[in-house]
C-alpha cells in the first residue's frame, strides 16, 4: 500500500476544504478565537500576527477590534478565504501564504502573536513556537490554543468512536497525544523557546450539532485530516460516514462539548 502524506501537513488537503471549512468548521473555532481575544485584552492598534490563520476567524476578530493584524497560512486556499473576509473589514493584504515554521518577518515585528489550533499540527511544532517568539517584540504576548482531548474536538470525538466500532483492529489517530495537551506541557513548550508563561485558560464550548445528514455530506471535512481516513476505500468511507451519522443521533441538543487550553506567555523585556 502506498503511504499517503499526513493530511494535516499537506497544503493541498486544506486547499480543497477551504470554503467548506469556512462555512462549517469555523462555527466551532470562532467561539474559541473570541474567548482568546477577550483573554488577551489588547489595546486598539496592537500589531498582531495570526499564525495558521485558516479561514481567518481570529484575524477577522482582531481587525474588527481595530488591531493592525496579519494572518499567515501554508494553504493558499485558506488564505484566499481569509483575505476575502479581512478585506470586507479593512482593505489591504491581510492574509499571506507562509510557512509558520519559517516566518518571513523581521525579529521583533509584532506586539502579539496568536495560533489557534495550528502549531500542534506543524511537522516541527517547536519551530513554530520559536518563530512566534522570534517575531514578538520584548514584552509581546503569545497566545496558543490547543485541544485538551488527545483526539481533537467536535466531530473528531465522533470520529474516534466510529473508528473504534468499525475498525477495532486499527489504531485510532490521536494527533494531540504527542504534545501540549496539558497546562504543564504547554508551559514547557513556551519556556523551551524563551517565553515566560503567564496563564493557561481552560475554555469549554459546545460545537453546534448539525443535522445528521451533515456527517454524510461532509465526511471529508470532518474526518479527512486522519491517516486512517486516507487509507479507507470509498465503501469503507461511506460506512464510516453512516456510523458517525448514527452516533450523531444521540448528541445533546447543544452539540459536542469540547475543551481548549489557551496558553499565554510573554517575551522577556
């Protein structure tokens, strides 16, 4: 069997999902972006970088709050969507295609830098943390959000259960298991790149439960990040979508509760 590149590290995968991500998955991540922005409590005019901006949820919030904000992502499809959203708020090139592990910005360029559920997916997460530290000005604030659950959040929780039921002989991917999904690990990652941890906030929100048909129609969006999904044939994927839809029937009305850890650290003066 030919090995596939991991979807989470493949720009083409995210390019193919960009608009659907903006329409669907962004409903969940935006809630945590709003919480992170409120926790950061930045003054107007703050120079802000959003690393792995995706469809631009945090970037849009920053611009609406009068920050001088730029978002970067390695997916040109995501950047296109983020730029369209940003341009509706403020003109200019506000979203750029860039590798978060090698930022094309000078040292000490930003007052604050966010990465909402991005850095942990990098091939080299430590490089992502180090680049954020490098581009922050002395005293600047880093805000990093990760999922507490080792398997992710929202539909990923259904993914884990469906995978265990349908393919009990296959390991269930848990992308968060390797790093950062505890306060201690997140603080350790900050310290490793010379940032001083300030706080780690636990933020719980409910992912709005879509109609059951959503899981059949959007299976690639919900589960396509997983190496397991990529190794399934069309028949197995259809069965997977049906199993997820069946599990969704038992969701509470408010949806799936998921917890994010929002870590905050400062660059020493």
